[in-house]
C-alpha cells in the first residue's frame, strides 16, 4: 500500500512539474528563435534556460517511466468532466504563453457543454499538452495558427488540434503515443 502511495505521489508531482516546465521550454525556444540575431548575451541566457529545461524534462520522464514499470501499467482515474470548460482552460493557458508572438490560438467549440463525458483528466491533459506544445514549438512564430476543436456526434466526442506548422513526418505518425 505504501509503495502504491509512493508511485501515485511521484506520478502526480511529475505531472505538476511537466506542464509549467513545458511552457518554460517552449517560451525559451520561441525566444531563442526570435532573438537569435540580436543580443548574444540574451541568447546565451535563453540557451541556458532551454538546456536546463530539457534536462529537467528528461529527469521527469525517467521518474514517470520508473513509476510505470513499478506499477506494471498505467492506472486510469475515470470521472465525469466538463470537457468544454477543461479545453477552454488549456487554451487560455497556452494563449498566455504566446501573448508576445504572432501565434494565434483559436477555440472552435460548440455552444453548450458536452454532456456525460468521462475520461482521466490528467491523462487527457498530458496528451493535449504534448500536442499543443509541439504545435507551438514547430509553428511559424510570425503567422502561426493553432485551432483547438471540439465536436460531438451521436456516440463520440472529437478533440482535434490543427496548426499551420511543419507537421508530423509520416514515418513518425505511428509512434506518437508510444
């Protein structure tokens, strides 16, 4: 029981570190791209932030992998969610990270809330954070556009993230969620 508590703690704390760390990493990367030809001292400091963020991300990944191996799988905590509200909060978070750029994050959601939606909120957030942070990382900072869409059909809900960046190479598509 104590071992399970330890693993849950590690999984939760690494998740709590991952989201803001992803923002720091992406912001440093965007700033490096924007200021690469202007101020060498600023670029050097931004590179330090970027490299430190990469190291922390790697450490977090190792902790998560250790926890997954220890628990022999991933535990889902399914509960009812207010999906539109959840996605709006994620969109707002990323809008704040690109505020000084020309990247536009657009929400394309239905008017009302999606009823009877159940998911593991943390896992869904992790997936969306990975996709959106990669979209920001590989998008044109002068005219980037990221559209977060939500659609509901009779028995399904569709969340899509679309951007006008470089895209995912076809040979990498089957390894996205591994």
